[in-house]
C-alpha cells in the first residue's frame, strides 16, 4: 500500500484559492517545493507498479490518495 496525504492540483488547476496561496508560499521557501499535480503523482505510482484504489476528500482542501500493488 502507498498512501499520500496533502493538497493536489487536478487537470492543472488548484482545487481552492487557499491552495493557490499555499503553493506560492511554498515556492518562496524553496524552488523544489510545490503542490503536486495528481496526474503526475499517479503516473509515478503506476510506473512503480501501484494501482490507484482511492482518492478521498479530507479537511482543509487536502486529499488522501491510496494505491496498492
């Protein structure tokens, strides 16, 4: 199992204005920090042999993504 919690962009878009502001704050802290795109993370997981089992809405515009091998 692989589970990842946090904010994600979908179809290249923020899911909320607060996530857009959070992403800008992350970018100011470190050039490698950012809200990740769901599609990119899913592609990486699939490349490692994982299949998406769930995409769950969580508090504060976060998600819980769950994959299994």
